[in-house]
C-alpha cells in the first residue's frame, strides 16, 4: 500500500505517467506529488542556445503549458496534488538524479515515470529511468498506457505552436 506517490512530468509529457499515478493514488488513498524538472538549457535549443535571446521565455511558457495540462488532468480526476518544480542545476546532475533526490527528500513510496516512445532521438531516453533506479531505493513504476480519462496532449502541442508563432 502506497502512502505517497511522486510522478514526474516533462516536455515529453507522458499522459500515461500522470494517469497511472492518479489511479494508484486513488486506489491507495495516497498523497500525490507532481514533479517537473525544468531544463534551463534544453537539448532542443542545440547549438543555437546562446543565440536565442528569448529562450528563457520559451522555457517558461513550456513549463506553464505542462503545468496547466497536468492540473487539467488532476481536476478532471478530482484529485488534489502537490506541485513541485525544480530547475536542473548546471552542476552536472541529471533529470533522473533530481527525480531520485526529490523522491528521497519527500519520502515517496512510489515514483511513476512515463515510458518514452522509441524514435530517432531516443538513444539516451532510458537513462532517466536507470538513473532514478540507481539513486533511490523507492519503487519505480514505468507507465506505458493511460489508465484514466486524461487531457489530450495535442492541446499542449497546439498551444505551444500557437504561442511560438504568435
């Protein structure tokens, strides 16, 4: 039986992770914490990162979109959750390490991560899961299928495109 569940959300937003965490929290009457680790220097900025003067604004808008979509799913499910945001430090720690550190700090019983889809750029994507497992003794669940009614991720993508082109 779980008392505290930590779910990580990200720009590769996993509806499966959040919906699974919602279902597990409901089944166990557990406290739910949603964690978003913000990368101030995201990989998608690439070599142009220094040239993008509006990069901090873009990163902030993306974070707001992720939070809004997550909160929409939580409202639809009727679940209250704590929200944690951490900015990835430039000291070499990875997203996986931050998630593991937060799981330990919050004394979470379960960490829920989304499975990333295989694709051209997925060569290092399983690394987050491996790092989390290596740096915490908490149980880790990789969610692959949505188990609850959820907001459509396309809303995030559409909003991001509208925001970027506006």
